[in-house]
């Protein structure tokens, strides 16, 4: 009888998860997510928000089953779910053995550090996007496409903004970001009103796995809103390093007033060593305006962009709002680009985190 009751209250064996390609095995306590356990045990696991909205901890489930704390489908596309991807921050193993695979970085990413950053200037770019220049207390190393995290008094969570400039070998002494005003957002309200100009706030950087992968495949780059920042950094860095890859940049905006940094894009195009085409697409430009360019949703123009590569399969680099990213993934995979050749940075805000919760 004692043996029977002892079996009832016996602690459950810990779950074992093997992480590829490193070949590292970790133990999980009951109810613990894969990301929680990995970070607790000192594993450098890709992550950002930890609440299932950003997609940074996207992981391929190779073996076993997991339970989702919140629906993976809120952040991952149907194509990613069908390919076996999960979110490590929301995944609790159901049974061992579990085997997962995280993307190989393909680039030497510098470790994040703590900085003190002073906001030295703001410049309006569109009605709801400003260019913010920040002076850190020492040069910041990063890889083109990465981002910085800022904290400020009264904010429950850090705010993440992508570097808009190409990196420099010894680190950048001045940083620029393109920041969109979030309706009701405490940080952006203070930023747009000028209250933060001259203020010094904590910054942690660099973060993120979004960057240009190696190879010579053509590139379809698709951006919306402030999503231009990381892609402009990537493209300018590639131009400086004389990368030879055909590229089409699709820039989705509402009206002509929402297009910005056009001179910088032209500068990239002029110095690009292979064919480079820039296609701005306006979704809400008045019919009677002088605009002669493309109209509609930016994702409506992906097929035409891919045809320019004459049968070569492009890689996709996507930055912008979640709806645009999901639609672009669906179109690219439909046109033959493998899901593993599509890289993105979803631009969510605090409202997305509340919705996910």
C-alpha cells in the first residue's frame, strides 16, 4: 500500500530536449517551456519578446510533441506551421525524446551589451515616422539587420528598434532608427513631442537573427512602414561590401507622403553591382493624384518581381507588419521559394503583446 501511494506522489521524470545543430541536450522541469529551460541553462537560444509575438524563437520540431501555451498560429504563418515550426517560448514538451533545430546564424553575431544612450536628434520622415539619432556611451558593434532594446521609466517592457545604418568595423558612434508612432504609446508619444530629446536612457544591443545570408541567390526584399530600417542597413552594408546578387526592393506605403529615405535607396541602387530595381507600391493614394507608380498591396507585386530573375529562385527578406509578412510568405512559397529561404522581422508593438496574452 505504501508503495502504491509512493508511486502516486513520485515526481515526474524531467523532459529531455536535444537542440540541433549544436547537439546539446537540456532538461526541463514540468510545465517549463523550451526557451525558459535553454536560457536558464546558459544556451544561446534566439529570442526577443518571450510572449509569442515576435517569432524570434521560431524552431523546427524534428521529433516528439509539444503543447502550445498560446496558439503558434498567432505569429507563425500556415506555411511555417505545415513545415513543422513551433515557438520555443510557448512550447512545453509532452513526452521525451524531443528534438528541435534552431537556425544556424551563418554570421558571427556580437553578444549584447548594456549601454547608456542619449537621444540627440529627431527628424520627421513621414506623418507618423521619425528618424531618431542616438549617441551611445561607446561605439556599438552589430550586424546589419539587428536591433537595439530601450527601456524608459513607466514602460512595462523594453522597446525594440532596428538599426537603420550599415555597421562599421569598429562599431558605430552614432545610431539612427526609424520609429513609428504607436497610437497611445507612452514611449512614442514622449518621443514625438520632444520630451525625450537630450535624455539618456538604458539601451541593450545588439539583438536579433535577421541578417543577409551567404550565397548568390537573387533577393526579393519587401518592406512596409518603419520596416525599411533593417533592410536599408542590410542593403547598404551589402553595397559597401560589393555583394553581387540581383535584387528587387518592394516598398509598401499608404500614400506618396508615406515614402521616405528615397535618396538613400537610390544611392544603394546606383552602387549595386547586379541589377537592382526599386518598386514603391501605394495602397491608398488618391486616384486623381499625379502618382504614376504601382498601386495596391505590396504583396500583389511579388510575382512580377520574381519573374525578373529569369527562373532563378530568390531568397525573401521581409520587414514590416505581421499581416504583410504572412501574406508575403504565402506568396513566395506559392512561387517556389522554400520556407527555409525566407527571413523576416515582424514589427509588432505593445498592442500585439496584449492581444497575444
